[in-house]
C-alpha cells in the first residue's frame, strides 16, 4: 500500500511537471516576465517610452539596433554595456555612448535575457501619447479668451460713437429749429437770444425744482468724487499680464507642488521670490507638453533656460531673462517682510493670496471678499493690500502664547509675564495676545 | 448763487477729469492712480521692480529688464558668526560638478572638474551628527524641508510616488529604499548638482538644509534611523558615516 502510494504521488508529480513545462514551452517566456513592472523598477529612472531623457527613448530601440545590424546585441548592452563597449564588437554601442556621454548606463547583470526582451516588448506595445494628443487639439482656450476681450473693447467704443452721434443729432436739431424760427419770423424780440439766456429764463421760471435738482446733482457729484478718491491706489483685482501663461491650479493643485518649492525665498527673505528658470527646468526638462495646447508656453521656458529639446536635449548656455510683472507691489514707503510673516508669524500663504490650488488664470490681487471665503482665514473687511487691511489683521491675529515653539514671541511673552503681570492679564482679556498688543500698530514697524 | 455755480462747475470739471484719468489707466498692466508716485515708486531697484529712475528722471527704456535671477556664481551666503560648523558651511562646496553637467544640467559658470567627483563624494561625512538631543529637532526641520522641496516627486513616504508621479506628469522617480547603497556624501552631491533627470537644487536649499535632508531621507531606508531608546542609545546602528552617538 505504502509503496503504491508513493509511486502514485511520484506519477502525479511527473505529470504535473510535464503539463507545466508544456505550458512554459507553449508561451514565449518573455510573456511570463512582467515587462511593464520591470521597466518601471529598473529603467524608468532614466528612460521613458516615448521621450528622450537622461537616456534615449526605448520605444522601438530594438528596431534601431536592428537597423544598425546588431539586433542581437541590445540584450548584451542592457545587461552590461561597459563590457560590450570594451569588447569592441559593436559600433552601435559606441554611437549610443557618445550621444549620451553625460550619463553612463548602469549595468543590469541580474536581468535574464528573456526579461530584457519582455521589457522591450512592453515598451514597443505602448501607444505614443503625443501623437494621440496632436490629433484634433487646437488652441481652443486662447481663442475664446481673446474674443471676449475684443467684445468688451468693442462695446466701449460702440458707446462712445453712439453718444457722439446722439449729441450731434440733438445739437443740429436744435440749430435747425432755431434757424426755422428765425426764418419764419416768429420770435421778433427774442431772435438774438443765445442758448444761455434762454436757459436762464427757463431756470428762473422753475427755480424751486431746478434749485433742488442742482443741489441733488452737486451732492451726488461730491459723494462720487470722494468714493473715487477712496478707490485710488486700491489694487483689488489687479491682474497684470504675464509673459508666460502659468496655471497655478495645475502646478500647486493637480501636481501638489508646495508653494515654497518655487517661491523658496519666502522663508528666508523679504521677498517671496519668483522662481528662477532653473527651478522650472527641474520638472520641465521632462515635461515638454508636446502636442498639447500649452506646448508653446513651455517653449518660452526652454528659450529662457537655453535648453535645446532636440535629441538628446542639452543646455546651450545661451539664456535670456523672463520678465514677470509684479502683482502684489506695495508702495515704497511700506516695509513688508515675507519671512517675518511666514516663519515667525506662521501665516499661511492663502491668508493673503487666496487658494492658489484652484487659480487657473493669471495671478491677481484677490479681493477681501474672496479671501474671507477660505476656511481658516482671519476674516477682514478692508480692501486687500491697503493699510486698513494690514492693521485689521494685526489687531486680530493671535501670536503664540509662549509655548516654546516661537523664539521671538516667546521671549516677549516671557518678559511680559515676568515684569508686568497686570498688563499681561489686560492683554489676555479677549483670550489672546494680538500682534498689535506686542507693538504691531507702531508706525515704525512698517514705515521707516 | 454765482459762487455756488462756479464751485459746482469746478467740482464737475474735477470729476470728469478724474473719470477721464481713470479710463486712461484701464491698462491692465498698471495698478492704477497713485496719490504721490514719488513716495510709491522706489528710485532704487527693488525686487522685480525697476522704475528706470536715474537722478530723479524716469527712463522707460531702463524699466525692469531682468527678473528672477539666481545668485551670482561663487557668492557666499552669510549664516552669522559663532558656530564654527556654520561658518565652515558658508564656504563653497568643495566638490565640483563634472564638466558634462554644463550641457546636461545647465550648470554654466560653475567650477568644473574632469574627474567623477560623484564617486569621490562617497567619503564625505555629514557634519551634523545626530544625537539624542538634536535628532527630534533635526527631523522636524527635515520634514518641513522635505515637504516643500522633495515631496511632490519623491512622495511623502519616499517611495517615489509623489503627486507629480501620481498625476501622470512623469515616471521614474526612484524609491529611497532601493538606493540604500548611497553614501551621505553622494546624496548631498545629487541634491546639490542634480542627478539624471533631477535638476541642481543648490539655488533652492542651503548646504545646512541639504545635510538636514540627508538625515531625513535616511529614515525611508531604515525606520529606526535617528531613533533613540530611553537611555539615549541609538536604536539602530547605521552603517553610514553619520552614525549616531550618545551625548551626556
């Protein structure tokens, strides 16, 4: 019994092995290896399927080697390119190395032949996204925005022209009427009467309503005048044009880039900083937007950085500056320091600049009503970037309560607590020590 | 009556002028009327704003022609005096970029070397040693820096799955865990001059910040890195040079 059992087990084992090996021989081994997974794990750091990066694109790389008559050597190249180059049997290897001599390819001696082939199979099966996107995409968004702008401008001109026409008609009709009266000999005593004297007699005749009307008119003019004066230098909604269309929502929203990556001097300096073009190139060296409507905008970055995106891409060293228009510009007699507010005060960017992760147009000075809608913001009433706005926030913002996290304010808290307890208690009446109570309303804090 | 009329005429004239002026500044690139332009516009060249003023006169042709510039090459940041470590870090980075980095990473104007300085950087030590005293602060600062500077590509957990990669912008950000053979000096070199598709980050982070980041990313390779037990002894003996020591 025992023996037969063992034999049976042995037999089934043999059968299983036979079936298994049959399947293995039936399918090409390269299909069993996960080409896509291997590509992402081993190659994707330097190679992309359809774009040259640190290394050349791998789409139809095998074909290019075959064209050079060395189709069988590509596997050897992948596994150990230094060895292949040293052996001197491949001209293609030398060519590729010369073309990309900035970066030496890592040897992948742990890859099996069929694994290399599976990677190449997987890459060749990938459709080209640039070619697909190029079909049927025009400059749709740009066209739309231009037409609306034109319409607005056209409206304005239409009104001016219409009003001129109307005024001319009214005046000429009046003139004709007068001419007719004179020629008919109707008004013998008043025929020399000018418009002004005619108006004067009319005004005297109806002096009470006329006087009231004039009063109302003068008052309303004064009110409008003062309202106009109050709008001077209020820059809410100021949205200057920029040299490059930059969608903040795509960068900070979809791609989750921190504000401080591009505006990196915000923690160290008075100015938050517009990123230099080398910061743009940290990502855009790879992202050319080829075949997409915004490819033209990225080309402007390449021109500024001196990047030649042809194969293989290289920096030419011929750079030219991008001149951005400053949006949040304070008058010269005001001192504002970003690092003081962001690092010491711990204020979030969105308190003053709004939610940039949703901003899909050019940067503008967000009106205070928009800023108040954002969760976590201190609610203010005065227009953005005016002195009233700053003062209001300095009165409302609670600074750290000596919890040891903030060197500068902790020291002030300590001194207050130790030296003047009654004043400290007075400050704490509303449950917070505001910036203004620590000297944030002193003129010389910002004006010096 | 006559006087009020004259006053009214003046007011009307003023309002009309204001409106006319208001319509003149409807240029979208102008921020509007100012009360006293000489108090609003700096004669000196301010950050990103140059009004083109020379001795009280404005020259439109000199108006802002440059913006967003990197610091001049070989300029030295000033971190303050006192700590000899920081003073040392003010000096330029001793390792030079390879000559090929000019074309591959756009590092024109740097000092170059014909040698493979990346390979030489293997022996560079992290000057900031982790101790049970400073490790918490170091990692807090590291996290802050990492979130701002690295996370969008390398991912919150250092697995190469940052939002840039997840949104499909590009592929191929390696995971730190796969690169545990790198030395501290090489990580520093890669951040400073860039490597492969990654650009040079020397204009974004100071050398002190890079060394802090080097400590921080080591965590992704070894979760016990920089952790201490109750007695202040390091939890894990890290094989790299920035090994943790106990301080009293």
